[in-house]
């Protein structure tokens, strides 16, 4: 759920265009704050596909 919230926040930011690597970095920063393991680029790509489907 946290990853979706971070991705949503990034996509709503009209003043910055995020690359996939930027999105992975943003998600991993948020996950590190709550002591969770980092995620891969593939995981973020799958999350984006799910968000687009909804």
C-alpha cells in the first residue's frame, strides 16, 4: 500500500517528471523509513501496471 501511495504522490506532481529509476528510489526511501526491504525496478513496473488498470 505504501508503494502505491508514493507512486500516486509522484504521478500527481506536475512540476517534475519521474523516470522509472526515480520512482524506485522514492519508493525505497519511503520503505527504508519503516525498516522494510528495498524493492526492484520490476516490482515498481508491476505496481504501475496495476495502477493503470484501475
